[in-house]
């Protein structure tokens, strides 16, 4: 079983972003969203680690965050946090997408 380290790092980044938003601005919605989406991303990374073809939770989580935070970045032009999370989410979508397109290895 190989661990999806990129997915785990992404989950940690999203959850940490929610905690930092709460600590810096007292934003309870930021904390709730960060922990919810970080937890979903962590669960998705766990699923990919167990079965590399089981990408749907990770793909839905990173795709949703890419769309939401991409809109916020477009409106505010602030890199932190919407630009960072949108960029990381797009990278995760690209990673998952390229993994889906690769030919399965013969074992």
C-alpha cells in the first residue's frame, strides 16, 4: 500500500488554513470549512492510498475548493488564502486527472 503523500499534504494545508483563519480573524466559518474540507481531503487521500482507482472523494473535494476559492481569488485578487488554496486545489485536480489517464500497471 503506497501512501498518497500529496493528498495528505493537501488535506493538512486546507485544515491548517481553516485554523489560521480562525486564530487570526476569529472566523468560525473559516474554521468549520477548513476542518470539513481538510477532513474530506484526508479521507480521500486515505481512500487513494488503499485503492489508487478510488479517487472520487478527493476529486470532488479539490474540485469544489478550486471553484469556490478560485471565485474568491478572482473577486478579491488576494493570494492569501484564496489564491493559495485555489492553486493547490487545481494542482490536486491535475494530479488526480493525470493519474486517472495513466495506463494501469501490470502486477
